[in-house]
């Protein structure tokens, strides 16, 4: 395996310098290209602007010449084609038009009629072969001729011609003016040119009409070929970059001169375009070189400082790696100090992580040890790696050590179930809530519910986690629920029977009353009638309890004064308590009124006093007391929570055997009783619970073994007797 070459700090700094300089060079080249392009564009625009300015000046001159010649063509001396007057008129105008070398008039046959200058020896030659003459006659419009050497002046001239028309508009002749092309340079001198620039006017054939540079040497000559495309020359205006007649490369802009067969060219030397660009590039290059030198010096200094700091940092980390305690010194540049600080933070975080790992392990151990469900971990060999005490309790082993290393299949009643569960986990199927049967250490089968999951341990091997729930108590509770459901059915049946039995008791009670009244003189009959009434009363009480429990008794709540209800029941309560029970009744005048069914309220008091009597075993005091209480906040009771407000209290207390803590939570269950068989129905406190909670009240029970029990009934208070 080829190891990648390591880079030193010096290499990194050099690379940093190169990476820093390269963008500068790229930007410099890009700026140079852009400035060159911009300079060329500016030069093209300037050259075209100069050419357009020149063309405008020449066009203006031509328009002036056209107006002058057109005006002269309407004079009678020219219209008559009389040589004498015509010659005088032309001579007069030639004196005031310095740009014209000569003025002349030609008849329709091409013969010169008159001239401002004297004729040459041998006379004037006909001009019928000249293009400007033919076009002026045929088109009857102003024309400009190509450069030529004047026959009279001997200088390079260009003829401007205007037709002489008769009254019918036919051409009688042509009046012409020869422009001195050397003197025409004054038009070019009016245009300001950049240094080294050239301004040229030529015709369509490339013959120079005027030139700002060496005009006498170039006027009348054809410009040398420059390699320009004919398509460019055919355009009315444009720009190009070619060497000029002197071999100097220039940026040329050209435009056609309106109304003439001429073009105006303006050329700016390329050196004038590139000169500023090259100077700017040279300045930038010098600045970059200075920057490189400065960066090199700074890089050397930084390298020395950074390398020393890094060497110290490496030595400190090696000491820490060898086991030496203490933080790494934070010295050197900011980055090195930050690295050292970060390394110290990493060491601290590592220490904290180790401490957190230990705490997490302790929490895991605590959860494992105190979990109510059985937890075990098995490996790929299906043997127990780890188990918690709850699992040991489920299988009946004294400790978890006896389970480690044991095959997990030994816990199952059917060992092959382990393979099926494991196969499901390996396929990705969830194992949740699978109910099966285990075998305890004593060989007792127990129902369990299993939840399983699969993961990889620290070394990458498969491991399986199993959570086991013992269903024994759950199944017992379900059986109890089914019993309760049966009791509900029995209660419903008992309610129906009690309702019919209550009708029979009404007949018995009525007959007993009639018998007692009819045979009141017979003591034996009266005593028997009293026994019948007493038995009927007890039967009616039992039927009311059954009807209340089965919720078939019609409840008619009404405002009641609690003290009056208790007072009316006092005599009956004393007879029911018996001679051995000291029954005391204490009524608080401020107890107030409550809303309840009077018969049900009497039944509550009756059941509580009878329970107190039975708990006292026919001796000891039983106290019945009323009172009034105001709750400023919620109060938790044995049967629910009471909201803040005013409540009327009913206390029934005894000093009997008390309620054992083991059955304290079941005292309000229907048909639950601790009395011997035949002594109780198990409906007394259940009936009390139903009546009190139905009236919006609650019950608080305070009981201690062998010290007695106090039932505290709290009912919502309606108000004072006068208000009620």
C-alpha cells in the first residue's frame, strides 16, 4: 500500500501563497484582456466618430457647393451660354470661393463655353466623356467627379457639377467647379485627431481624395491593398483593424459621405490603444511582485512560529498519551492555542463521558435489578448471558448466577419454541406479546408473555434481549373479574327478587298491624305480632339494601336537616345497639341541611351503627356525631376527591377490633365480608358507598388494629335551616 506523501507546514504555506497569487494573476490577465478589448472598442467608436465628423464636414461643404453652383446656374449669363458675360461672372465668383481651382460652363454637347481661368494652349477639350458630365445631364442633379489632374491648373482636382436647366427643365448645359484637393485639406484640419491618427478620404475605387498625413504624396494615388474583405467595403459604415499605407497597424473607422461617392476613414494607432493597457499591466505586475516578496517573508516568519508551536503541542500530546496527567499548555498562535484548548476540552469531555458511561451503566444495572419484569440476554448459542432478579424470582432460582450459561430452552415447557422465536427475529418479524408456558426450578408450569428483540453486541455478534412477564396474577385478576361479572348478574337477580319480596313484606306488615290492633288485649298475640313486625322490618332493611345495591330502588332526594334525621333514628339505633353498647349521639346545631333520600340516609346511619356494634363485640362505646366543615382546597378521601366548599359531617366511631390493613382496600366491595357465614351479607358498606357517592359526597375511613374505626361521611351542605 502506497502511503500518501505528507505535507509540511512550509509546503502548506507555499501552496497558500500560490493559491493566493494565482487568482491575482488570473484577475490581472482578465483585466488586461478586458481593458484591451475595451480599448479596442473605444478606439473603434472614436475612429467611427472622427470619420462621421469628417463626413459631416465634407457633406456640409458639398451642400454649400451645390447651393452655390445651383444659384450660379440660374444666372442669365450662364443660362444664355454667352462666353463673354459668362466668363466675367465665373471670374467674379472664383475670387470669393478659394476652395475652387476653376469654374466653367459646358454646353449640352460637352464643349466648354466659358471658364474663369484662361483656356490652355490649343483650347478646351470636350468633356462629353466625363462621368460627372453624363450623369449631371441625364439625372439633372448635382454630381461629384473622381480625382483628376486639372487641364488648366495642373493640380489634383475633383469636379463638382450642377445642371443648367431651361424653362422646360431640360439640361442646356452643366456648370462645374474644380476643387483643389490639396487645398481641400483645410476641411480635414478642422477635425481634432488623437496623436498618431490618420484621416483619409477616398472614392469607391480607393483613390485618395484627401489625407491628413502627407497629402501631396497621396492625393490622386490609389491606396495599397490592405486585405480587407470586399463585404466590409460594401457596407456604408464600419470598423476594422489593418496596417495602413505606412505599415502602421491602426484601428480604422469608416463611413460613406452622403451625397458623394467618397468615404471618410479615421485610423488610430494600435500602439495608442495598447500603451495605457500595458502600462497598467506593468504596474499591477510590479505590485504583485512586491506582494509576493512580502508574503514570502511573512510566510517564513509564520512558518517558524507555527512550527515551534506545533512541535510543542505534539510533545505535550505525546506526554498526555503516555499517561501523564494534567492539561496541555495553551501557548503559541491563536489557532494552536485553540487546538490545545479543544484538546483539553476533549480530555475533559472524555473524562465526563467516562463518568457518564459509568453512571449509565449503574442506572442500567439499577433498572435491571429493580425491574418488575424478567429481563435476560442470550447470545448466538442461545445460552443466558445476563438475567435480572425478577427473572430469577419468576423461575424460582435464588440468584441470577445460577442462570448464566444455562440454555434458554430449558426454561420453556416446549424447548422448540426458542428456535421459532429466534427465527422470527432473524427474519425481522417482531416478537411482541407472545404467550407461552415456562417451567420453574421446582417443575411448576407458569404462564408468561414474552417480548423479544435482536441487536449486535460490542464485538458484532448477534444478541437477543427477552422481556418476560409473569401472567399468574393477571390470570387470577381476570378470574376475579369474571366472578364480579357473575356477582353483577346475581345482584340484578337479587334486586328483582327483593322487589317482589318487598311487596310480600308489605302484606305481612299490614296483617301484623291489624292482628296487633284486633287482639291488643291478648299479651301473647301482641308479642307475636311485635315479633312479626320486627322480622318484617329486618326483611325490609335487607330488601332496601338489595334494591340499593342493584340500583332498582327509586331514589327521591330532598332537602333534609341532617340533625333531625339522626335524632329521629336515635331510639331505633339504641335498640339495635343493645344493652351492652354505650351509644352516644352528639349533634352540632350548625350542621345544616343536605340533599338526599331520607330512607337512604337512614340506611347509611343504620349500616354504620350495626357495623360498629359488631366490631365492638357487644361492649364498648359507639359514638355518632354531626358537624360542619369548610374546605379551602381539594381533599382526597377513600372514595374520591372533594372540591373546595362547605360540607355537613356524619361521624360514626367505635373502639373495636379495627380493620386489618390487608383488607382495607376491599371494604367497599360488594359481597365482601369478614363476618362468619350467616352473620353478614357483604352489602352494608357497598350500599353506604353507593348512597354517599350518589349524593355527591365522600367517605373517609380511619382505622387502627385493636383501637377502633371511624367512618367520616361528608355531604354537600345546602345552607342554614332558614335558607333551606
